[in-house]
C-alpha cells in the first residue's frame, strides 16, 4: 500500500491528515488480521520516526527518505516521487520482498504505483479519495493545479482497478476523467465499531468538563472546503442568550483561513458560544461525540464522510450537507438531517430541529449506532479482499 504524501500515523485533523489516513491504517490492520502481509510505504517526514513501525499483526509502516526528513507541501512531494519509488525498490530488494499487488492512495501515490506495476509485473489498484477536477468544479479554496488533474486523468486511464467510495464518486470519475465504468468498483469506507461506542452523555460531559446546555460538535481539518465558517455563522442564528455551544476539534492554527474562522465568533458577538479545542487523538474522540447533542459536517465536498460515521457509531445524530456517502448512511429525520447546501440559515434550522428533541438517550443512541453496523471495517476489508482476488485472477489470466 502506498501513501506517499501523508503518514497514516500522523496527527488527525492536521493538514493533509484525515480520513484517508484512517482508511489506510484500518484496512492494513484488517488485512493483516486475516493473514495477509501488508507493507504501507510513506515518505519520511520526522527524523524521530523509526524506519519500520508496526501497525498491527502482519502489517507495518515503512518510512522512506525522499527529500529532507521534514514536512513539505504535498505538491512539492511530486518532485520527490522518482526518488521515493527508487528507495522503495531498494528496500524491497535489500529485504528480499515480493509483492502480489499494489494498492495506492491519492494521485501522488498512484503515480508511484504505476511505475511499480511495470517494474514488478503485478496489478495496481488505486483509490484517489479526492479528485482535483471535482474540487475545482466546487470552486472553494485554491484551485487544484493542472498538473494534478492531468496526472489523475493519465493514471485513471492506465490503472487496472479504481476503488470509489460511493456511486457518485464513480460517476464523477467517469464524467470528469473519461474512465471506463467497468474499471471502477464501489466500496464504501468504514468505521471502527470497537473504538467508536456510545458513552453515557452525562459521564462524557463530566470527563470533558463541559457545562450544562446543548453542545454542537465539529471534527475535522479547518480549511475552506470543510465549510467551518458556515457552521460558525449558523451559531449566530441559534444564539438567543442561552444558546448551544459549538466545540470545534481539529486544525493547527497555521493557515489564514483557520485564523479567520477563529476570529469569527468575536465578530459575530458569540465568542462565549464557540470553543476551539485543537487536535485531539482518535482514542479521545468517542467521548466528544457522545457528549455532543449533534455533530455537524458542513462541507462543500467530501469523498465519503468518516466523521459522520464515527458520530453515528457513538449514537449521536448528524447534520450534514449532501456530500460523500451521506445518503447511504443517514436516515433523514431519524439519525440526522441532510441539507441541500451549507448556508448558515439552513444549517441552523436543521441543527435547531435536532436540539428541540429530547436528546439521545440509551435506546435512541443504540438505534443510531445500529444504523451503521454494516460499515464495520471487517465488513469493508472483506469487500477489499474480494476485489483484490478478482483483480489477481484477471491479471493472471492475461487481463493486463
């Protein structure tokens, strides 16, 4: 497995570390538990990291030096991809390894995967997680460079198998990149049901030091495409002197957008109603989800929406935009609401409707959790394994 630009054990909620990192880590572990040997290669970005780190049974993470051992902009990683590929090949030879299949993640890794497919004569399966052309079509934030879009177009046209997280993503890959529909398989993302479990709300709130009153939660990176500013503005419609509190998890305070979002509550005269918690470990997230009355995903664009799955697994309803896989796991009016867009007034209206209800007790929390049981990582890993076996059989039969 390849994750050239983003380390799967990086701090979630930081720049370039989000749902894709969770996906890679969980799938690698599940494949390893089933007896498959999995090596995940990433670019070394921290001199304190060991070259080889265990991810779980039969699964490990390997840091390859490509450029300096420091964090760089993901587009700059493109310049180091030939070195990354060569060092990977060197590591493979030095350790007498042989791989049956390459599974790449994101366009930078897919570039490397294309070369490894040729060098090793093995099939290459790619998952892009986000698409440059679609992000440009949304028109929020900086445009993705033509280099990315054209490289994606080339790779999609030359990859043996593409994994899309939703039917909509498959349609977008066909529409924007001219992919052959038969080359794209749809396999959703998953959620760790062992980690993300309901905690009694009163207990979770006491542990976190939350005051009485309604709590709205946001979890994720703080960047324009995530629409966090729209959610903060929605709070102004919900604030009536004794309104709910918004807790924002994620971000490092390093971008101009993030600083502007942090300034918004003061400009809207609701600074006492919004708290920015910074980065939180994944292990701590179940308490935050359980302490909240509602979790909000105000994004303009999501490839799937792992945060919403995690919240539902903890028994907390979700308000989300019509992005990613929301329509496949949100039961509108039952486990949350799907809004047509992320206008502050519309977000506030749906959030307010959820807050007006009695809140999630043990029974309703269990029902909300049950609605996403089919998205467990073991179930998703089974689908990935089936796809890998089909691809290996096709490749062996000469379907190159």
